[in-house]
C-alpha cells in the first residue's frame, strides 16, 4: 500500500465540491496538496483556511483546457513541493441542451475541459512522474460516461472518453510504475447539483439512485484515496453511484 504521508498531490477543480473533498482527504493522510482551479476566489479561500490549520497546501490558478496553464501548474507544484506524486484530474462541468440546438463551440468547450483536461494534466504530470520513478493519476469520470443522459451529449462523450483514456494510459505506463484509474460518481450533492437549483429535476435524479439519495463529495473522495493507496489497481474505473448503473 502506498503511504500518502508526505506525498505531493495535485487536485484540479480543487476549489469546490468533489475536488475540495479530495483536497481535504489527502491532507488528512498527511499529503502536501495543490488546489488547482480557475476559481481563484474559492481556491484562495480554501488555501487560506487550510494554511491556518498548519497544512502544506498551495493554490495554483489553472485552466485545465490550456496547455501552457497546465504546464505552469506542474512547474509551480515542483517549485513549491519538489515533485508530483499524485494528480487528480477532477475539473469538469456539463450543461443540458438539445443536441440539435447546441453550438459546436459549446460542444468543444465541454469536451476540451472534461476530456482535453485529462490529456493535458496527465501528459505533463507523467513527465514529472517519469523522473520520480512512478506516480498515480486519478480521473473523475461519471456514470454518464456509461449511460445516456438526454441533452448532455458532449458530457456523455467526454466522460466516456475519460474511462477509455484511463485504460489507455494505464496500459501505456504500467511498466513505468505509473498507475491510472478513475472514479465514476453517480449524481453528487455539489456544484450545481442540489434541490434548490434543480427542483423537480433533483427529485427525478434521486429516484434514479436505488439507495434513495445522492452521494456526497466525501464519499467520492474516499474512493479517490483508495485508488491512490492501492498499489495493484490500475486501468480501473470505480463506480460510486448508489446503484444508478445497477
Ligand atoms: P463543482 O462545480 O463543485 O467543481 C468543479 C470545479 O472545477 C470548480 O471549482 C470549477 O471552478 C473547476 N473547473 C471547471 N472548469 C475548469 C477549468 N477549465 N480549469 C480549472 N478548473 C475548472 O462540481 P463537482 O460536482 O465537484 O464536479 C467535480 C467533477 O466531478 C467534475 O469532473 C464533474 O464532471 C464530476 N462529476 C460530478 C457529478 C455531480 O453530480 N456533481 C457526478 C459525476 C461526475
């Protein structure tokens, strides 16, 4: 089992929701953590709160869909903490719109962040991990990478790609001691997913989860930590979905 104490972990989309829960979970394990997000306000707030608790944490502003920005994220991490042991490619978002009305620009934007961000983050972290003798990458996919959500075509497509990219990278770098896994959450109470914002649609989502509720960010972070610690797991997507895909 990998001991995460003292290890350096980057969490993209770390300023809120699942990412912030993952940041805290790595900190609880004694890791040094980079909160990487393009939400500067939320990221700096989380950084300050955790620093006040005496934690080794750094906020780095990043757009995961811009290569120069991702390169800078890795450089700032190495500059502050010396290396990269774990990368959680978690930044992502989706939107609902009929496919025949969605613009191509909007399609590409969703694909670029959810799928392109995994490519760019992995590419530049792997360069660093190869110098280290290994590392671990964990991608946030989604149950919507397995099953359709009407009017969420680019998100469905990108999260499906994240599942196969996870396998592809795992196979490519296994002999370099770099493991690559993903977590596929069902709907989770975070970001735009809450009763207040979604109303009746929220009730419909709950009905799709046989356990009778949505997951919470900490339950997803728990699976991320499992994937970071377990040395034999690679190329896997762990589904954490309250039975949504059962
Ligand atoms: P969230 O909106 O709370 O967090 C997403 C974070 O990513 C935000 O802090 C946002 O600023 C950041 N972000 C977005 N685009 C970015 C970019 N281009 N560069 C850098 N940072 C960027 O949402 P949540 O729910 O925590 O989502 C985290 C991940 O989990 C996403 O990949 C999402 O697709 C996935 N997911 C979420 C589910 C849910 O029901 N909430 C279900 C399944 C997957």
